[in-house]
């Protein structure tokens, strides 16, 4: 590790200016804090945290819509644990469950399918959240639901795609990004080739890395070398898990059931073709169509800076609510809810 740090210092001296690098994976954000990476690198290397947490980028309006669905007769809502405390306009799934609504935490979509199988007189809705990493398991669950002819299973999809968000970030003038620490888990599915537009079109350095301290430091070194050599490209540091082509079978399975769509990201807005919706031929599984949700006018929490944090424009500590009104026990914004959220990571590791 010491040798890598020394090389990073030499490369940073050659550049002799501030270098802005963004990690776009929540697990990387947590690892950077847990291992004290910022304290090991020169002060002119600035690490920015991006929208790498799918829980955090789920909009208020989608929380409000899912709350509407669970209030309908004979509905059981299933979801991952992190989604329970994400604030909507006036409530959360956690509060709705406390008020008596049938909301159940599951560890996988197959758990939700099992609930549907055991409750044929109920409508079971799975609140389907995640990036490309989790989408194949959702597609597999839909396949299994059809194979078993389980007709009372539906999903509400708020799945997001990472590459379109990266294009938005690289075009954010305030960030002045020099490179990306690209997500490891997502890249096991989609591979490295899909990111080639970033160096070819925008001349920004890219490295896909793992999650240990050595992995992250090595990726920073690789990024700096690209910048020093003026040779931006997509490199893979996480070679044990990521290949240029990713997992074509998993990707094929995703697009068997889903198709890209414009998608709203919490605090950021609509990013073209950055979400996944069920294809029309699977509309009978689409909770948003089955329940005919009315127009819901949602409201963002007053004073919350999640949008700026998710874009890397502000750090959590610059939000007036951070660690005062907004804490892990009482989250105002979604970035404080998930363990992979920037605000939660700053609260746990970065307040000293």
C-alpha cells in the first residue's frame, strides 16, 4: 500500500492542480471512508461521491405511489429493508406498516414470489429497486412466476441504469470531473465496453475497481497515470470479476422482460433512457398499470440537499439538516437511509 501511495503522490505533483475523481458506487463510498482513503492521498486529489445508491435515487413520488398501492384492498407489499424508511411526501413504508398495513421485508424477489404462492387470495406487489446488478434476479423471478403460473404477483419497477447517469454527471460543469472510479458490482453485469463513450467522447479517465483499500488506491493511481499521460480510457482493476463484455446472458435476460425508459432520479430529475420498465407484453405484472394510480403531487422535504449531494456538487456536511435534524434514526432525505448513502457514510465515518 505504501508504494502505491508514493506513486500517487509523485503523479499528483506532476499534475500540480486539483484533480476531481468521482466514485459512483455506494459500496465504494463506504470503503473510502472506512479505510480512511482521503487521508492517504494528496490534498489536491478530491474524491466526490455520486449517485451510487439505488435507494437514495428513488424519487419521493415513487414512494408516494407505492404507499397508494399498499392501501388498496387485499394487497401485500414486499420490499428490501432499506426501502422501509425512505421518506415520501408525508410518510414512509415503515410508518405505514406501524399503522397496520401489510408490508413485509424480504431478502430476495423469490421470497416475495413465495409469499404470492402462499397467499393466492391476495395481490403481492414487489417494490423492485436497484441498478443493473439486481435486475437479472428480478427478471428470473418473473420467469419463475410465469413458469409456476402464479397470477397474483406484480412488480413496481424503479430500476435505474448507470451509464446514462454518468453522461449527465460528466456534463455537469460545476463538477469539473477528471475521471470516474466505476462501479465493480454493476460492471460484472454490463462489462467495461459500455463505458467507452466517456473517454472517447468526453476525454475522462475511467477505472473499474474492487472494494478493498488496495483496490481503491490502485485505481486512483491508474486514473492519475491516464491523466498525466493524457490517455483517457476504460481500464479494469477488478479483473477477477469484470470482463469487457460483462455477463451477456444476464443482460439478455434483463431485456427479455424490461426496456429502457426515461426515469426520474431523486433530487436530480429525469434522465433520458436511464430506467427500466416492463415491456408491454408483461403489463399483467406491472403494478403501476394494474392499480391505475392517480396523479400524485409529491413534495420534497424542506431544506434537504439530497439532490446536490447525489450529483457530487455538495458534500453532506454542507447540508443544513445534516447531523442536526437529519440523522440515521430520523432520516429526512434518502441519502441518510441506506448504509450505502453518502450522508449515512459521512455521518458514520466522516464527522471528525
